C-alpha cells in the first residue's frame, strides 16, 4: 500500500526530519552569529537540559552542520561553530522571520515595568 | 541570570517552536498541493500514528494554519486544507528544498530494478 502513496523528495524529507527535531533548528540559529561555548548555547536556550543539548550537538556534528573545536589551553576551551553547510541555512531563517513578521504576534510585555 | 542572556525575537521563536514540533512542518508540506482527507494525510506520512496526526491537526487548526471542513454528505466527508497563513509557508519549503538540493544526498535506489 505505502508504495502507492505520494512521497516527497527524499533529500527534502531528510532535511526536514533533521531540522524539525526538537531544538535542532534553534541551536543552528543560535550559532549563526559565530562560535560559542557550550554554556553560552545552553543559556541562550533557557528550557533545554544539558544532556539534550549535548546529544543534539553530537547529532549536528555527525550531520556535518557544526564543528566542535578543542583549544588546548588550561583549562581547555571548547567551541562550537557552524560549517558551510550549517551557515547555508541562514536563508531558511530569513524565510521563517519573514513569515513570523507577517503572521505571528509576539507576546511581548509592551508596558515598562514599574520602578 | 536568564535576563542577561541574548534572546531571539519572540515571534520568530514562536514560529520555530511551532514548526519544529515533530510532524508539524511535514503535515503543512503535505497539504500544500490542496485539501486532503485524514486517511490520505496519514498515508503520506508513513510512520505517524493516527493519534499523533489527530493531535497535530488540532494544534495546527488552533494556530490558524489549517481549516477542517465538514461536508454534510452520507457518509460525512471531512477535509483539511491550509489557510492563507499556512499556504504562506511555501517560501520556507522552497528554502529547505534549495538547501537540501545543495547539501543532502538522497538515499535513492539509483539502480533500475531487475525485471
């Protein structure tokens, strides 16, 4: 039966599976401005656990979207940065941003807090 | 502490949370060509359970991305279609497609099957 159903192009399907995994797209977005250390990525994504972030970073590295660089200093410094493949996702974030601007109302506190 | 960390624009964050939820982006993609019945969506996404698809469709309806239309026939016919907000995501899929074409190798069987 499944053979007769329409299937999307395999490479697009793979890309969407990768990017729609929880946190994946947000981690890549966070790294767009430049390399970051683990603790800084973690603090940029307030609700992620260290374990999950660690797993996702390893998956993104395996997929060739990020590079983990170890600087042999004391104490050792480890930074995560995007590869060309990862950085090339920026038009996608532009698309998301444009769409969000048109359709999503930010839930911002527009009232200045009382002092 | 969290107040001092960089935060992305709230509307983009909301959009990404919505789209990065498992299956959400694939369901919208599936509906781009036109309205579909539940069973056809289910068959287009081979690994989704009926329960999960039902939950996601309800969420997408609540977010205003899809409409559920009940046609009072016998037996009743129910179709799901994209709203303008949902259809306006098509540039996003174009971005994903372009990226996938550049970077993802499809795992296709390139050998014609023996007859």
